């Protein structure tokens, strides 16, 4: 009986146009947010942290945001840093990747290549550079770990 059901379902599936099959699969699959943030260092080796308006439990964090359609990880982080701070950045490597039930997050390491610090006041309250051994209270534990890994030269994958 199970084999008969499989044959019938297989034949019915082949009758459905490809685009409809794709939409059915897309609707039935779990959805994930893809986040990209990064450890951005200045010439003195200090880390840029942003105090976010909407992050109440952990207001300080690394610059970053969500991947948009058609972007790769590097493009996403460069766009997010530019939107939040008006700085341009060069990416050196991928430092870490974390998964949760609803998201997958990639953390990059980069250097400032240009621009003048102008904050997006809608989202960002404050920006400051901190020495890796003098990070502020209110920074998420995962960001602390990531900064330590980045500064120590640890990496998962070269870009």
C-alpha cells in the first residue's frame, strides 16, 4: 500500500509545473534569517562597537545586520557598516559562524578603509572604539568570545 501511494504521489508531482513545485517546497521548508556582523579594527587594534537603540538587554554590539536577497556575506557587512556608520571596510576573513533555531550568523573580521564616522541615529545611539581587553558592560557574551577569537587570529575559513 505504501509503495502504491508513493507511485501515485510521484506521478501527481510530475504533473505540477516546476515553478509551482518550487513554491510548494519553499512554503513547506523552515525559514532562517541570515545575519552578518563583524569585528572592525582601527589602526590601533581597537574594536568598533555600536550602542543600538533597539537592543535593550545587550545594547553594545558589533556592526552588522541581515543579508538581503542577492548579497553575499562581504557585500552585506560592507553595506551594513556603511549604513550604520558611513565607514567603508575591507574584509579579511570569516571568524565565526553560529546557528540558532531561527538564524545563522556569520562574523567577519575587517579593517576600516575610508569614510567619516556619521551614525544612523535611527538605529545607533553611540559608537566607540574599545581595546579588546577593555570591552564595555552590555556586550553580549558571544560578541566577547568572537572578538577574542578574531584578535587571536583564529579563523574558520579564509575569504
